[in-house]
């Protein structure tokens, strides 16, 4: 169950309106790595989890916090839009270049659709999509997804930090940056703990029997490009991070196997086949089949 | 530049047709974590990369290999569909329950749209989307995204491995599992190397000035759920993985700040406002504005 | 701020697994009118609202409850999937027609992607989309949207009620049906109250100056089809619900106005234009322009 | 059957070109609540309807009119784009701020993709989607959806009215506003008539047996937020709009029920489970299963 | 303007219900090449066209016919769904394998969302998308798109023809096949007429000055794969269809040019750059920049 | 198998940065008819093809070239973005109108998401979609789709050519225009060759038995609009392009057939039906059914 309190975790009030910046903030509200994504990702992971106790408690606890981040950003965006210009005339544009920038740089639906309100979309207006979420049930994979989400999110907030002079906005971003720092660290710690406790290891999923995979290519770096330094990294020689092998390096791929012959589906799919006489035969068969229909 | 050779990296021929399984394989061809995703993700990372040399060589080299994985899966799917049933009658269903399963379990567009061919979609028929890709230019974030993609991908292939008896299919999956093992290890190694070389560290992005974020909440685990074991993990006490702090634990959130007052955008957005007399005033203003228009 | 408690508002435990039904339930979790939609719709309305007090309190209060409904459905789906079949062989299908039904009727990604967990998608596998939400800032419009959402939702739950024999599932649906009954009634009451208090009236938006619209067609029913009974309803004669006019009925449309002539954009858009000599002239102009480039 | 006449229902010619406004108009052509939505929504409702006669005649008649509204907007947009600037140089921008506004504010695909023509997209470039449509077969629900669509649409047109000085555009919008007034009124009248005739009532769907829903929570307002005025509305006490109950108010939720224990799906889904020894057992089982494969 | 008549162009009544086939028919109603696509594609081409007269008359005339095809398919689908099974129990499945097929093979939203009605989606449940449409303003390109759409459409209907025994359905498909034959022929004739009249030629767009393109590679077939027969077609030698060149054949690509060096965007984008000392310098610059902020 | 070489087919370096143009170029990289589309379309056609030899060699050879075009555009976009402005202040806008244009005209995600890198999206930010691809297995249909794709693509590049003064960009576009000229010609030649060899003819699919379609309407142009010149083209009289008929022209549609009566699905779908007493009966039946449940 979820409970709401009409408070914010942190102040979220801009110094002045800025409709262009409101659009930019949509990225971290409703984008691929925005707060809606992490909020729902963590909650789905919790609902699907097979372990009671500390891991699930962790995921539930952060998931609910992220809902509050969605809220702070939405409230901030609404305020940035509060004085969004509406009835812009050509004359106004002539007199003030800022107006021109605002015309071009705003999310048009902020005004026309939401009446100067926040929307569940990214900075280019794409609606948030359920396909942004990852919740596989395998926790080492999922915590790695979470670490990535928090890293991408913090990179985006850092970029946004430099695109405004508004101290109110910067103050909220400074808070979000810190929480992203925290959550990056937490997912890294949780991934390490999973492995320390033996619940999951690399390669993920670790309890798939290794003898069922083709082990002779499991640690072989085959370079399909012609970069000459590809073999210089620790990914090309030495022990592998999963502790189960040694990297080897092939500067170019070995010969492949022949492609299987083309398929010949039922003639009634009307794909084009190779030889006129075959076509006739197939067409004959199709017509035979049709006769029976 | 890309060059194609009419060979496959590994044999990709099933023992017998299986239209239901062809649909399932679409997940790892055209799904969120399918081969199209990793192929394009790595290539976009390479095109956008700011570093020449070993890291870019690595990403280019794996990216091109993944294109060949897309191909092997597409060719496999076409063969699994080669004898896909077409003109199923009720009588056939009555006589053979397998037919019923096939009717329900196939991707209908495999037949009607592609004429028994592979498609750029996932196992539920959603078209592949550019939004599946991550390429931020920050390599520690992106290599973490890559590690996650290879983990999720290997989990999916492992699940698929158990859903067929076909030795030809299993043989291809055993190869893909091994390559996923390799690539998981490579991205882990590359992420470690980035940090060892000091190119990037946690928290990502590491050269954002830490004093600009709100440091007092940067290592504080605030539990927004009521799980009693949330504080038992290494994510709640002790040193943080980024080596820059100590985790602390708050079993419940401190009081928040008051929500800012509701916004009052231009009356010509026709949002509902609180007091009739205010409405009238606003409407008056709108009508004044209209007069001038 | 949002807080989570590891409890459910109502019991959500099925009597037995049913992977086919788990897929059907996805509709009311992640579909156009599923619980994610109403949860986020109400919250966005609250964040964007221009009125403090009872209306915003109402919307916040129901919005947070709906988050808990998402949770109950997700937890229910995970349990329905708990024994989802995995490694189905042809033999199994031959022996038990139920198995055939299950193969065809399940959400394939429930298994391959989520490892027998719930997903943010509808019953056909389409990911939930931010475009499902309505939050315009005009409360009479939005409360009508909410009433519709609760009606569509209750219709869907009622349909689902008849598609299972499981008493655990039916018990949860009986609860959801009742809450939908409640919320339908609440949005109807709130819409009435808005009008009673004069905050908003029909036609929405009510403070747009009526003399700016083309009043002579504002109450005229023009029938563009040839149904002979179209004029028999209260929508074709008598007073209009907004209390500002009388319906009139035209059994067929009056003559229209001529279409404006086709456009002739810049020749460098390379659209096809009508006359060869014009084309030459335009091409000439384009080449002149090119010369200058 | 549909017939087209090369006339428009109303004049649709702008005074002068305005590529930025052309983009804004796309919202009411191809957006969530644009004319394509209502045109197809009403037609699908008609095709799926279970009642011959006046209700179906009504829906068919308005549906076909809306097709003509799509056309008027498309023709208007093409004319607004007729002189869309194309080959903008930096010099031009320096000399005229209006040019800067135009660069930023246009729909880029209007030029590059459509050659200065209208497109089936909204104002942010999202393609129109079939998921915008509602046609459930339950007419009280659907007419409420229609009323909402006409309200949202009229709000958007009203907002657009203030964003142009062009008398030609304003003239068309004044016509569309009036038709939206009409259609709002018609759906309200039709919804009332359905109830007056007893075809459908609240709660929708009205012939689902009420004793099957959990009646004790069917009229109980449970506040999941902490707004103190939530109980002040007619939605919290007094008779309910469906005439079947009395609202009651709970300022905070009663205790919930315990969450069901986590699920334990087949080990071959490779979800992470709680205890190492359990993992081993499950892995053992998975390996046993694999042996048999 | 569009007018509707409550008649169908052709009989559209099945002999008996078939919910599985209803789903398949959705492909040609709401799929990429379904009737909604051609209806809207032709109408948008007409609205955007720069030529009055016969070409526009042609496009309008077919466009309106296709709206009636959408209608016939929707009505057919509703009838095929009329007896769609609803409350299927496990017992029913055990007794009749057909029931199992039906469970798996139906569009679940046909029942739960549309109450046994047609929907604006394809056979896999993807909503129809505005991105399916092509209307560039260049008529030779667009008529080629139209020819393709009618070909793909007829291929799909032909495939569907073999998947039913129902004479009512087959009768409608026989009609649609004939109309697709007609429209294929019309677009081919119209494309030829455009060229005969000199309005447009190959290469499209024909009035782009050829000397502005890099003519020395304009007729050179460069083979980027290793197929040995690639040079055997009329596409590799002899005169080119545009009448302006001779095909030549290169069995493999000539050497390329070096890739440009990696980019170095502003350090405040926090992309990873190559050398620690550079990083420090950049970070320094970022901090300088921050100081000034 | 695919191999990558760190070279480009043609120089791709701009003279100077231009973030606005970088966004425009996204259209031909990741749009409906961008290079990702043709690259994947041709490769899927090759993988699904039923004919070995020259046709498949052709499709593979061009498909791999197009991957290199994706690369050139991505690299060009990254360079155009290299100096993308980041921290724009209001003051800067006041001083330089170009800055205003840049603010409005850029792809916001280029900076915030990709750190000044290319993305798999179109010029309006819509992610590339698998639904852009056509690969039916019928080669005459598919080669027509390919000809269309190359025509649309060349039209778009020609339009883009006029929107920049940068010689580096123009040089790359001149190359792409020439390759589009080539590929247009190749698909036209291949389509002709298919027909010359008798592998496929019009109407596509040509081996569907013509006597199964309703031949009496197969060459009849029925005008559903009132354009008086619709009959003036070669599409209305004379021999048909498929060589199998004569066009005839009907200036308006003949009478249709009556619409079938409305459907009456199971009452438990809760659709609204016509007569109260019927409703009661149906409700009774539903309640009977419920009793048994």
C-alpha cells in the first residue's frame, strides 16, 4: 500500500519561470532514465522478487522514494511553466530575441494539452513507455540495470545543472545528484553482497550448467573490426572477471560455416521462388489445394 | 564500413520446424535485450566515442559481431517457420491438439506479413524500438549498460534453452550463451580498466564537482517502505563503494517541506481556478486580452 | 512524498496458478484503462492543479490508493504465474489439451523476460504508454475523463470476472469492482460540485467568450450519415444540456464552400506541380537558388 | 460506405503563412484528442454497436462529420506551410529574430518529409496512435468518453485561439469551437437519454449483479493522502449519484492484510532465490531436468 | 467533406463465428498495410497535393473508397466475434481441443476491451500508427508507395484467403483481392502517366540538378557482400532505367577514407575522454565554468 | 557475418558545427525512410528470401553498404554537435539571435542524453521503429517497396541539401544523392527482371488463381469523390498495366448492400443492447450464468 503526504522531500521552487527549461527537465521526469522509470522499475522488481527480507526491503524502500522524486520534478515543471507565454505575436518576436527562443524551445503540449502543467513524456515529447523498465527476477542482472539507470540519470542531471542559472532549480538538482550518488553506491553494494553471499555470480545466470554452453568460445575475444589496439585491454588476455577462464584474442574471425539453403515455405504464402518451372509446380499445388477448399 | 560474407559464425539449422518456438526466439532477435539492441547500441557508442584506441576498437569489434548474431537468429527463425501450418481447419484441430497449440502460439505476422520469415519484433510482436539503446558518451555508465544487456540477454537465452528439445536450436543457443558469457566478462573488465586508468570513477560522472551536490544526503539510506531488514545490508552501513563516504541508515524519512502553492497560469489556458470571483477577474482579463486581439 | 507499507489493501492470492489468466489480468494492470493509468493520471492532475483544498485533496487521495491497486494486481499475477509451465514438449501437448491452450494463451514475455513476474504491459503485450493519461488543468474536462476511466475499467473487470473460476481471483475482482463503483460515483459528484459552485460549466471551457465562437452552428445537429432515426433523440431537439440553446436538426449537410486551390511551396521541396512549363520555371528558380548557394 | 465531395464544411484559408502555427494545429488534427481520434472513435463505436436505430444513427452521423474536420485542418496546415522557409542561412538569422523563432518552432518533418504538407502526428511529432480510441460496446461508458474527448478538444482549440492573430485561422477555430460545443451537448444528452430509457445506469456496467461486488467498500471514501479538506465535498457524504448508497469518509486507510510470501517459480527461470542451500537444491533440480533433456 | 451511407460496398457476413480468424483479419484492417493505412495515406496525399485536376481526383476517389473497406472489415470482425467464448473453464478445454486453440489464438482485447468488437490494431495487437503513412508531395515517389501498399495488401489478403473455410469470409476477400488488383494497376498507370507527361521522372526527384550529385558513383554497383552472382543481373551492366547512364559493377568496395578523429564536446557533457591529464584539464575548465555560474 | 573496417565510404566532415542541422540529419539516419530502415529492410529480405543466387546477392550487397551509410551520418552528426552550446543564459540570447534559433531548433536529447552524439531517432525525436521495415517474401512487392524507399530517401536528402551552406555536409549529401540514384535504378531494374523472367508479375501475387477473385470489379474505377477529371487518366480506360483487362470508369458508386444487423454478443460482455426488456432477459441470463459460477 502507498500513502501520500502533501509535503516534498526537498524544496522545489524556481526563482523565476522558464518554459524552455521546463521542457528540458521532462527528460529526467519522463525519459528513458527518468524518475518514472526508476520508480516503477524498482517496484516491479519488488513485486516479482522471490526473496523476502533485506533485498526486497531495499528495493521497496528506494522505489517509494523515487515516486516522490517524480512529484518534485512535476511540481517544479508546473512552476517553471506558470508564466509560460501564450499569445505571441510577430511583433513581440521582433522586439525581443528571447521570445523567439522561447517559441522554438518549449514543449508545445505543455501549453495546449496540459495548460501549463507537467506531462509523462521526455524532453522531445515521447510518452513514457513501459518498455523502459527492467525486472527479470535475476537480481544480479537487475541490480546492474539499476546501477546503470542511476549512472545515466546522474549524467543527465549533471548536464542539466549547467543549463540554468536559476538557484531554485540548481538547489533541487544538487539534491537529486546526491540521491543518485547514494543509489549508485547502493546498487553496487547490493550487487557485491549478492555475490559475496553466493546467491548469484558471473556469468549471470550463474546456475545455468556451464557444460551446456559452448565453452571453447566462452573467453575468446574475436575482433570483427580492424582496430589494432583492441587486444591491448584486460578484456583480451589474463584471467576473466568471473574467475573461470583466461581471455584469448583473435585479431580477426575464423572462417564461418556455409549459410543454410533458402527456405521453401508453403506456396500459398506467395513468396517468390527461384525457378519458373518450380513456380508452376508450386502454383499447381496451390491450385490443387484451392480446389479442395 | 561494413562488409558481409555469406557465411554464418556458427551452424544455425534446426532439426525440424517449430513455428511456436520461432516466435519465442524473436525475443532475443528483436526484443529490448535482443541482438539488434546490442548490435546498434555498441555501434552508436563507437560512433559517438571521444577516445580513439583500445576502448573504441573494443566496442566496434563486438558491435560488428552482434550483427552476425542477428543474422543467425533470423536464418534460424525462417527455417523454424519453413513448414508453418497455413490453412488450418476445425477438423484438424479436433484430431490433433498440437495443432491447437500451434494456432494459438504462433506470431500471426510471421505468416501473413512475412510469408514465413523473421521480423524485427519481440516475442509479443512489438516492433524493435530505437529507445532500447543506451549511448551516453560516458563510458563507465555505458559499459555498465552493456554488462546489464549481456546479463539480461544470457538470462533470456538460458530460459529459452529449456523450452525446446531441438538439438539444432540448442546447439545455436549453447553458442550464444558462451558469447554472452564472454561479453559480460569483457564489459566488466573494461569498466574496471576505465577506473584503474582513472578515466572515470564512481559516482558517475566522476568529474562533476562533488561540492556542488548536496553532500549531506549523498550516503544516507532513507527507507520509504517499512521493511525491517532494509538496514541489514552493506548498503546501509560501512564504507561506500565509491570510497568517498560512509553509509548511514534512516528507518523512516524525516519531515518534508511544505508543497509550494498551486500555480496560476494565464487565464487563457482555461485551467480551473479556485474562487468564482477570481475566475471572473481572470475571465475579465482574458476578455480584455481578446478585445485587443 | 510517498510511503510504502508492506501490506495489501485486500487479499490477493489465487487458489491455483493460471498463466493464461495472468496474461488477461495485465489489461487492468498496464492497459489503456488499467491501474497504472488511473494512478498516474490522478497524480499528474494533482501536481498540475491550480486550486488548493478539497478538489486537490480528493485527487491526491484516490491517486495514492490506485498505486496500491497496481501492487495488488502485480502480486496476484506473479502468483498466477508461479507454476507457469516452461519446458513443454510435443508429447505433453499430445497428452493434455490444456497444455496446448496454455502454450498459446500465455504472455511469452512473462516467462522469458520477467521470469514468471508481472510486467508494465497490457494483455496483448503493448507497453504502458504515457499517452494514456489525461491532465489538462480544466477540472470539469478532467473529472469527466476520470469518470470515463473508472467506467471503462469497471466494464473490463466485470468481463474478466466471468473468465475465471478461481475464488481467490474473484475475491480480488469483487473488491476492485466495488472501488470502481465508488470512484465512478466520486468523479460524478465532483463534476456536479464544480458546476454547482460555478467553477466550471458546460460548454467546457466555460469562460471562453461565447461570442467568439460561431454561435449559429453551436446547437445544430447536422447528420452526415443517412440514418433516419438520428433526429429522434433529445440531442436533436429541445433545450441543450448547457442551458444556453435549443437543438435543431438538419437531416443532411448544407452545401459546403469550395476547397482552396492547391498550394505551391518552394520548388526546392520537390513536390510535383501541375504544368510542365511551370515545372521548368520552378526548376529554373531552384537552379538559380542553387547557383547562389 | 463513405463518399467525398471536394468542398469544405467551412472556409479554411489563412491570411498569411505561419509554419510555427501549422505545427501547433497538428495537435487538434493528429493528437490524442485531435479530429482523427474522434472521427475513428465514433466510427468504431458505430461498427461495434449492438443497437440499431437512433443511437447508432447519431454516432455514424457525427463520425462522418469529423472526417471533414480532419480535412479542413489538413488543408489549413498545408496553406500555413505554403511559404515555409527552407534554406535558412546564419546571416538571415542575424538579421531577423523572427527567422530564429521559425527555425526552432517548426515541425521539421513538415518540410523534409511532407514537402510542406500536413501529417498524421501531434504538435510534438508523435504519430497518431490507434490506442487513442475508446469503443467498448458499453454506451454509457463510451458516451462519457466522447463527452470527455469533445471537452478536451474544445479546451485545446480555445488555447490555440489565443496563439494567433490570423483572422482566417481564427475564423476556422470559431467554427470548430461551436461544433465542439454542439457535440459536448449531444453526448451529454445521449448519456442522459440512455439512463432515462433504462438502457444503462451507474455504476457502469449496470447489469453486473451488485451482490457480486464487495458492497461494504462500494461507497467508502478512503483517503490515502493527508489532505484535510478531502472530506468536505459531496463525494464524501450524502447520497451517491448512482442512487444506491451513501458516501462515508475514512480520513486514513484501515490496516491492510499481509503481503503473500514471495513466489518460487521453476528454477529454470533463473530468478534469484533466497538461500544458498535452496539455490543448490534448485540448481540440482534444474540439472536433473537438464539431464533428462 | 465526407458523407456516410448505411450500406456496404459488398456483402460482409460470415457463415459462422470464428474469433481466431477475427484476430487475423485485424492485420488487413489496422496493420502496416491495412485499409486504415491506405485510406488515410491517399487522403493525406490529396490534401497536400500541389496539382488540381485528374491526379488529385484520382487520389480522393480511391481514398474515400478505402474508408468503406475499413468499414466492411470492422463489421465482418464484429460478426466473427459475435459468439466469442467468454467464460472458459479448464473442464471445457479438456473436453474440446478446439476450445484450447481459441483461447490461445484470439485477440484478448477483442473481448475484454471491445466487448466483441473490432479494434484499430493489427493481428498482434499493435495499435495503428500514423507512421505507416507516406505522403511526400512528390507524386512519382508517392504513387510508387501506393503501388507497394496495394501489392503488400493483396499478398496479405491472398494468404488470409487460405486460412478459412468460411464462404462468407472468402466472398469478401475475393472482392478485396479484385479491388487490390484494380488499385495496383491504377497506381502503375498513374506513375507511368506522370512520366509520360514529363511531370516527374527518375531519378526522383527529377528536377534536382544532377550536376550537384556525385555523378561518378551514380551508376556503380559496389558489392558489399561476397555473392558471386550479384553482377549477373540487369542492375549491374547495360543502360539504367532512368535513361541517363550505364551500370558498372565492382565486385568489392574500393578503399575508403580514414574516419575523422573522435569529437571532444564541452567537458560539461561529462563524456569520457582519453587521457587522465586531459581529463583533469577539462575538469578544471568545467570547474572554472562552474565558478562563474 | 559482418565485418567492420574503421574507414568511411566517403568523407564525412563538416566545415563547422551546426547543432540545428545535426537534428535535421537525424531524419535520414533514423527516420521512416532513413538509412537504418533500408539497411535492415534489405538484410531482412535477404535472410527471408527463398531464392539463392543473383537476387539474394543483390539484396545482401546493398544492405551491407547501407550500414556504412548509417555510420557516415552518425559520425557527421557527432561532429556537427561537437561544439553544441550547453549553458545558455538569457543574456547570450539577448545578444545574439542565432543563439535563440539554436535553443529552439536542436534535439534536446542530443545533449542531455547522448552527450553531443548521434541517436537512433528521426528529426522530431521519434525512436526508429521495426515497423518501418517491409520484407514480405514476395520480391516484386518488396522491390517496389525498395524503389519507394530510395525515392523517398532521395527526396528528403535533396530537401536537406538546400538547408545548409556547409560544403562538408553538402559533399556528403552529394554522395548520398548519387547512391540513391543508383539504388532507385537497381530496384527498378530488378523488378523488371523478375517479370521478364516470369518469376512474378502483376497483379502481385501473380500465382494466386485469378478466378478466385471477383473479376467483374477487378478493372473498374469507381469514383467515391466528385472530381470531374478522375476519368481523364490512363487509369480509367484502355488496357491495364497487368495486361489482363480493360479499365472502365464509374463516375459514382453503384448502390451498396444493406448493412448486416448489429451483433448481440454474450451478455457478460456488458455491451449496451437495444430494448429494456431484452436487457432484462440478457441480464437474467447473465445472472443465471453467474449463479452457476
